[in-house]
C-alpha cells in the first residue's frame, strides 16, 4: 500500500493550491485520513482530519482557509488551500489508516512542498 501526495508548488501570498493524496495497492478499506505539515526547524503538525463518514477537524491556524475532502471510490483525499500565508510554507504529508492484507496500518505518503512567497 502506498500513499502519494501531489499538488504542491510555489504560490504568492493570498493564492490557492489544491493538494491530492492517492492511495494505491491491495486496499480493502480506509478509515480516517489526515494532512500533516512540517516546516523547517519545526515539528510535524496535524493540519486537517477527515473520517470515513466525512466529519472534519482543522488546526486553528487553517480554519476558514483550508478544506479537506475525500473520494472513497477513488481512495483519494484532497486539501483545498485558500488565502495562503508565508507561514503555511512546509512539506505537506498525507496519512491514513488503511486495511490491507488482513490488518490495519497507519500509512504515510511522501510529502509535497508548498512554498508561499512573493
């Protein structure tokens, strides 16, 4: 099972980006899915969370600007990021609880770089 994050890039302050996370492999089910980020010199932090039923939670720093969503049929998750600020600059990672080969595992994807700068 693999998770692949994509969609990062360089954007000016106030701009928008949409990140995607695609799961592949022998997947039977995916439970909760999360977006994390890690800025240089800082700890990895939880940005947004979504349950299998679609309930969501956000870090206070991104509430009202970021929207997490998922497509269960495609085993995919998204993060729409609007009104981006320089402090949103970080490597963004996706993480999910995946049921495969008879067991659940917390699976991380490789990150995608988001840089907010003028």
